[in-house]
């Protein structure tokens, strides 16, 4: 009975999310109801209710600071032309084929989402995908599935929060999440191949479809291989460089590798006097060829702010681990420090005038308030569930399900990602619950919580906020006579919804079958 009562704040939050209310209302109501239930129904003393808040406020401040830094850096890059320069470099000599799509899904989108977060990867990369020749509908689908890097979005404040809320080692948590994240990475690669091939339903041109045999024997193996390399880079970067820069490092390496391959093929096609690049990787997914154009060099000057963020975070993490820095250590390790420094350098390097600097300031404040307040309240919700004893009661009830819960846990995680629209919010909401249930079931809290982080992050691509964002951006580019399906919310959900559910089912099987073996 107490377990069902403990679920009421979560149910209240879910119900309020279905209503046209401001984004802060649902988590605020959940937090208040959790505190009231903890104090009344469970009789939790005030000191225990307040303990998670007292321990967790430094985490909350750091998460909000990382968000502020990432948003500031993203706006400086946008207003300074850094993103436009990146788009010109990516579009040189490429067309809308499989290799181009994989470069974006396993490279560019993860890189930009890792260094900025909160859907900025979709905002920047969807127009880039259209520039590369994809129809608006396909561009929207590809931008969404590229968010398989969500556990490392905005330099991984969600992973940091998940590790600290559950008392786990941050780097080990990142590595375990990277192991589970192989499944979403492969799913993103497979869906990318299917999207690029398309079907008669989503193409209004006369271009031939790639034969099914070629899809199965050529495109899908390439897509899976790209996913495995990308997942391996994520795991290696977590082990060698630490969790915060892992997503950005893996994405950058993949983007450079695919771009180098495409550049070589374009140059070879140009030498042969061909109008399309040779080889099955460049076969057109939208009915046209990969037009050979000039290939501009990598825009290092425009990318300087992002490089400052990556290099600074890596160096700061290493310095904190190796040197007795005292109170200075957390500042050197935090991505917030280097994101703000990168933004300041970007203002100078990209030559933002006074008008654009004021515009960046206004946009940053508006976006930060819109995202920071709901995120802070979801973190507070997680603290309230823990301090009030509700997470423990829910864990006890779920633990009574035995091994059945292991089949359900990825879907519980997916629900939290769908509800909160962020890894940080999802880990704040249910990571302590997953860890407590793992202990009740006698399995590893590290692995179950890491699975939660990966599954919740993957489910974020189906949340209303991301779908609405992609639909609006793609819809603005869809003109009368544009080939392909309309990028409506329903059409986008028809692609990403089944993708997420199938992926969660695979993660459920892996969790239920492997975690008991690891415990044994």
C-alpha cells in the first residue's frame, strides 16, 4: 500500500505534463506532493527530508552552470557564424547518401549536442542536413536519431548527477553507460540506413529504391560498423579522458573520419570527370547524385571556442586527478568554466560586434531560464523522492516483482526521459529508485543505473519538446513540390517511436539476462 502511495507524486507529474501548463508546474507539483507525503504518510523527520537538498545543492549549482555555459557558447557560435562555417565545410563535395548521413548521425550531431546540449544539436544540424541534400522529413528524422549521445549532452551533467545521487564513481558510471549505449548507437545506425533508402511512401520523385538485397548486404553492415566504432570511441574516451568530454571527442573523431573519406572520394570522382562519387556508400537516398563541388578546409578559427571547451575540460579533469588543487580543482574540472571561457574567446575570434553581443546575452538569458528552472525542479523532485522515503518504498514494491522488474526497468527509464526531456531530469527523477531497486534485487546498482541513464536519454528523442522542435524547423523548409513526407509530428513519431520502443525491448532483454549473471 505504501509503495502505491509513494507513486502518487510521479503520477501527478505525468498527468500535469499532459496539460497545457508552463514547464515548471509539473515538477514543482511533484516536489511539493513528495515532501508532503513523506512528512505525513511516511512520517519522515524534517531533518531527513532536508538532507538530500543540503548535500545536493553544489551538484545543482554545477548543473545549472554547465547549462549556462553551453547555451552561451552555442549562441556565440550561431551569431558569430561558426555554425555556418561548419556547414560549408561539411557540405563540400558530398550529397545525401549513406556516408553523409552516418557522418551526421554518428559524428556531427553527437559532437554539437555534447558541447552544447538540450536539443541544440537538432537546431544546428537539421538545417545542415537539408543543405547536404536531404528532404526536410529525412533531415528531421536523422537529426533526432543522432541524439543517441544524450547521456553526454552538454558535457554530461546528467551523468554527473546520476553518479552523485547514487554514490557511484563518476568515471565508472560513464563507462558502464557507454557499454549499454552500444544498443542505441546501433539502432541509430540501422534506422539511418532505412531512412536514407526510404520507401515509395516518403518519396515523390522517380528515383529508384536501393534493392533490399543491397540494403541488407552493404548498407546495414556499414551502418552497424559505424555504430560500433562510434560506441568504441565513446568507451575509450570515457576511460582515457573522463566522462565529460567523451561524447564530444567521439563525435569529433567520427565526423573527421567520415568527412575525410567523403573528401577523398569527391576528389577521386573529380579527377575521373564524374558528376557522382563512386562506391555504394555515396548512393543517393533522395533520387539525385552527390554533386562534386569545391571542398573548403576545416574551419579551425571558427571551431576554436569548441576546441577550448574540449581541451580545457580534458586538461582540467587530468589536473584535478593528478595535482593537489584544493578548492580550485572543481572549477578546473567543470565544463562550465571552459564553456564560458570558450564563449569569451569566441566573441573575440568571431568578431561579434556590440549589437550581436547584446543579442547573444538576451538569447542566453531567455533560453537558460526556460531550461534551468524545470531542470532545477526535476532535480529537487529527485531529492524529495529520496529524502521523503518515497524512492525507498517504490524500490521495495518494485523489488517484490523480482526478476520481472529487470524486464520493466528500461521502460521505467524511458518514461522518465520522455517526461523530463533531459538526461539530467531523468536521472534526478528515477536514478536513485533504480539503484535502490538493484540493491533489493541483489544486482549491480552501477549497471542498472547506467542502463537507466542510457535508456532514458534515448527516449528523450520521442519527447514532445524534441518532436515539436524538429517538426517546426523542418516544416519551415518544406515547400510545395518538395519530395518526401511532410515533417509533421505524427510522421516523425511514426519513425522514432517504434525505434525507441524496439531499442528499449533489446535493452530489457540485455538487462534481465546479463545483470543476474554479473551478480552471480
